[in-house]
């Protein structure tokens, strides 16, 4: 099984438009971060986690020829607005795309993409929405996927565990009962926005505290702001079992 990290940036991405800081002007490709998303691959099965505004570029760069399903963590623009770009997958498969989301998120998708759910005009993407919640355990093409309830500030959103790997982005807090689902995971992908406090995202210090509680063999940081600094310097701030993720990183487990 493999998780490909398709994007590790914030809602603005990195570099940020118009910013001249040393991160946004860096020539290091690890400092160039598309919006946060990931791809789970097992054999011929591909499952996408989030479909932000960089979806087309991410699919082309990763050479993804088909998708079996999409898991949505929540409804914010940087996680859903690329759904229109699934249409080539519809054309190749001849079937609607299975999209799994909380009821609230599904309602938001129907509102934003009302034209998709109207008359079947040729050329439009096709989506079949399936409701899930924090207690859902999915079985997709032989893969077991456990949903995990987390809090993005005051917004309840989802993370996902795939066997030995847990993927959590846009976390600020997690309740003890949901944290229990994560314990024992060998590999963890977790957001760390910046060092300064933020109302809806973990800071670097908060992320490291949570990683220490979960105690994975290795953790990778994602949803990284340009305010966190240069990718080349980040390892100096991290313990040996924690690394900054980068676009294109492949984690086999």
C-alpha cells in the first residue's frame, strides 16, 4: 500500500501570490507546495483524499489514470473546489465518481456544484455522494478505511486511518475517544501550519505534542505555511522521527 502526498500547502499554496519572502522565492522544489491532498494506492485501486483547486495539476504530475473513490475531509474551498476536474475519470470509466463525505459537506457540494446534479448534460462530471461520519468504517475494493472525527477550530471534520497509516489534516483538536482510534498507528501525516498560534490549525509545537502522544514510528508534517520556514531548515526543528512532507512524497506501508 502507498500514500502519495499530492500537496502539502495551505489554502493559498506556497509560494503565495505576491509574496517575496525567502520561502516563496526559494528555488527548492520542496518549498513549492500545492494545496493539501493525498492519493492512497493499493494494487489497481486509487482513492483520492480531498479535491482542491490544484487537482488537475496533481493528477497529471502523479500520472493518475483512474480513480475509484474520493474521500472529503471537509467542505472548505481548498479541499473540494477541484471536483469539476474529475470529468476525465468519468469519461474513462463511464460511471459516476463515488465521493464520501459528511452530510453537511455533501449538502455543500450539491450547492456549489448544482449543475452536476441537474439535467445530465453531456460533458459534465458525474458524482455519487455517500454519507459518512466519524464512526464510519468503509470497505472499498478490499481496503478498510476508518474515519476519525477531528476539530478544525469549531468545525467537525474527518481524518482517515488506513491500517498502519493515519492521515489527519486541518486539525486543531481531537477528542480522547477519537484519539484512541489513532493509537498504534505506525505512520502519521499531520498538519503543522506555523510556529505562531492559529485558531483552526495546529502550530508546530502543538503538532509535535500530539505526535508524542500518538507515538508513531514516523510522522510527516503537511498543510505547511510559508511562515514555517524553509524546507531545508525544518529538520533542525524536528525530532528524528518527524519530517516535513513535500509534494510528491511516497510513503509505502
